[in-house]
């Protein structure tokens, strides 16, 4: 019986030792796995933070580019309005000059008809000379 008790005691001790060794091995594996997981988690968090910063930077750059585009559009719109105003004034000035020229021409025709007739003949002669020069250059 003592032999049985000895064997049972040894069996119990070996079982307890194997259980403790297995438990310690499992604990070491679990601890290593948790450390790897934490390391990967920190790496992922760093990557996510980096991506968030890049996204924020791009958002700011896009907002700035949009604002610059808006400013350029407003500035060009103002320049177009200013140019249209200038063109309108120039058109009005041209009409006034044409009217003034017509009045001057009419006055010149009434007050000095001989000189006016010579002027018309001179203009006609200049036109004829220009036509002849053009025809000569074409040949």
C-alpha cells in the first residue's frame, strides 16, 4: 500500500509539475501574443494618425485652393465689368465723334462746296490708286 501511495503521490506531483509548467508556458505564449498585439495596435494607431494628419492637410489645402479660385473669379469678374464699362464709354465716344464728323462734313459742304468737291475727288483718286497698287501686287 505504501507503494501505491508512493506512486499516487509521485503521479500527483508529476501532474502538478506538468500542470504548472503548462500553465507557465501558456502564460508566456499569451504574454508574448498580447505584447505583439499591443505593438501592432500602436503601429496601426500611428498609421491612422498619420493618415488623419495627411487628410487634414489635404482638406486645408483644398479649402485654400477653393478660396484662391473664388478670389480669382471675383477679381476677373470685376475686371470684366470694368472692361465692359470702358467699352461702353468708348462706343459712346465713337458715336459722338461720328456725329461731330458728320456735322463738320455737312458744314464744310455748305460753306465751301468747291473745296468739298475737290476733297471728294481726292478721296476717289486715292481709292483708285490703292486699287491699282493692289492689282499690281497680285500679278
